[in-house]
């Protein structure tokens, strides 16, 4: 018994001498835990690395069409609305790099700053730390508990830093300052909860690449960010991103075809429905005549079409393209 106790004491002493894991930035292993369903490539920090081609395809999709797919698959907390933006008509699309902020508490702040010093991080303010982590195509997603006055996470200097790293933009559940200068940055946009001339104060970074809540939405590092300032922002889990975008593209194509039928008066009273096997067959012929409308591989379109036709053929059920 004495030997066991002695061995335990020695182990505790040795463990106490080991360097602690970082507390602010999630480790690669922690990110792998939260995103274990992702089987594709990853960034060195562990975040899922969605392909650039998918980001480009997502930019032309509507919030509704992508949201419908997520909702149907049990993801009910991925959208949040009512935002301000630097450019109201410019979409923001990219991979989420998340950050979490809380009100300042002196002992917590002391520990965070000590960790930053040990890691060689800039000592000009912890709100600059996530910016240094950004990669091309990232969107900086910050949970700032809606603070606007003294909650301005960036001004023009840090905004230029974000633009230099990613050229995509930011989503802040918080405020910004220097709004006029931020609007002048080329190829850059951001969504935020409000403007204030006040400087950032009494607010502390507590996590980088951690799961965060943005309004009504849950965000994991590496999620696909699809933001349309007039509507809101949708966070698409990386594991569903390709399927969600393909489904949205299919819905968009059926809408295009249906609109044409409505314009020609060929839909009867079925202005948005009437999707039976014959209508899908005519839709397929329309795609054959307009192959330039496809952004997904034809094989993928054919699979989605087959599934839609099978749904339409089920008895006592009228299927629509988004069902």
C-alpha cells in the first residue's frame, strides 16, 4: 500500500513538472474530437479544409435552399439574422475560424496574458490573436455576446490585418469602429451587431477555434460560412457542406425550370408543385439542352434526379424538389 501511495506521489510530481496544454487555443486533438465526422483534408490546426471550389459554388446559393437541407437533417440551430454589414449586397463565404470573448476578469486575464507571453503572441491586445491564425478563405467568426459599446473587436488597423490574411471577411456578434475606413478595404466585407466610436475595453479573448454560439446558431471551427447581409448568416457543418450545396443547386435548378413554365403558362395551377415523374423527365431534357447551368458533376445531378423521381412516384405523397 505504501509503495502504491509513493508511486502516485512521484507521478503527481512529474505531471506537475510537465508543460500545460494551451487553454485559449484548442489543440488539434480537441478540434479532431469535435469534427470527427470529417474525413477530408485539414489545416495544420486540425480544422476541416473545405475545397475552394465548394466555397465558390456556395456563394451563389440562397440561405433558404441550403437551410432546408440542414433542417431536414436535424440541424435546427445554424442560422442567425438581423445584422449590419460593411457592404449590404456582398456575400461572405468561407471556412470558419472561431473566437470566443467574455467580460474581463482580472485573474483570468492575468492567466491568459501569461499564456500568450509564453507562446510569443503579440501583447497589443488579445483581440489580435485570432487574426494571426487566419488562412486564405477563412471567415473570422467571433462570439462577443452582442457587446457594441466598448465591444468593438476591430477598427481599421485590425480590419486591414484580417483582409491581408484572408480577403474574405468577418462575422462579429459584437461591435466595430472605424466603419468608414473598413468599407474602403478592397475585396472585404463584414457583418456585425452595431457601430460605436468607443475603443475595445473590459472584454477578453477566452478561446480560439472553440465551439461558439452566434445568436441562435452553433458554430464549429471549419464550418462553411454562408452569409448574405440582407438575410443573415448560415453555418453549415463541414460534414454536410458538399451535400447541402449540391441539394441547394438542385433546388435552384428546379426553380429555374419551374419559373419558365409559369412564365409560359404551362404549369396550370401547379405554380410550385406538380412534380411527378413526367415533369422530372421534362426537367432532365431541359438540363440536357442547358448543360452550362450545372455546377455539380453530371453524375451527381443524375443521382439527385433519380432520388427526386423515386420520391415523386411514392403513393399518396406529392413531392417537391426540396423535399
